[in-house]
C-alpha cells in the first residue's frame, strides 16, 4: 500500500493530528485502488470508531489522470469546531 506517497503510520499520524477527535463523517476516493480503500476503512474504524464512512467513490478524471492509478484520498467532515 505504500508504492508512492506516505506510509500507513504517517497516515495514522495525520488522521490523529488533523481530526482531533471531531470526525463524524468520512469519505474515501480512489483511482483503481479498491484494496487501499479497504485499508483506509480499517484505519478509520480503528482510530475513529464513532465515525461513519458515508461515501466511497472513484476519483474524477482530472485528479485521477494527474495522480495516477493507486491514488487514494481521505476526507472528513467535522460536526463541531
């Protein structure tokens, strides 16, 4: 899962740092990488069990073309600030 970009531990650190426990709703997008989606879903469930994974989709043509196959994106919505 770490061909390019950040590794799983760095992803965990970023999720902890930037979510600060406020994650309630999560979305995942990917470019031909369903196995990475599964890994991200597992990570979210471990780190933020209260979060709901609302949306899993493929990346659009522009981002997918520039980022390439294997790219994943994780986004979240905080219900409180």
